[in-house]
């Protein structure tokens, strides 16, 4: 979750700085906040759900074992 917060903050910042011309009549900050949460929010939610699947915590260990063979 912390990684997504940082990614969201940087995406909003870059949207305000570099893509403000696409905001039209809206403010660049409001446009960037809404645009970036529209795809980062669902992506974060999907990652959290996948992480909560039983057995997913063991996946890195299983992958390491498989690469040692």
C-alpha cells in the first residue's frame, strides 16, 4: 500500500507539471488526482486481493526453490 501511495503522489505531481495542458477548464491538480486514481485505485485493489489469497505468501519461497534446481 505504501508503494502505491508513493506512486500515486508522483503520478499526480507529474500530471500537474507535465500534462496540465490536457486538463482543459478543470484545474490541473483536480484533473491529475481523478485521472490517476481511476487506474491506480483498481490496480492497487487487485494487488491487495491477490496478496490475500491463501498460499500467496509462500510463492516467493517456492519460486526460489524452483530456480535452484
